[in-house]
């Protein structure tokens, strides 16, 4: 299962990495995994399925 960094997800969604970080902190955006204990928040990763699910929900919500 490939895992994506916040920067990679930002590229996929065409937003800034800072936006992905803010969404995560506010409980929005794609579901994420925290792997290990590096730093105060560990290593954050996203699955392709989580990103696709987020896009599907956004499309249904906004009718894109």
C-alpha cells in the first residue's frame, strides 16, 4: 500500500502543503496515519484510498 506525504497530497489536490496541514489540524481533509514518533506529531502519511475518498465526498458535497 503506497503512502503519500502531505506534500505529495498537496500536489495531487493542487493546494499548498500548508493547507493540508491546516485541514489535518482542524479535522478536515483526507484521513491520515501517524507513523512512528518522530517529532511531536510523528510522521503523517496518507493512503491513496483516503485521498480518493476525500475527493469523492468533496465532489458529492459540491456537485463538481
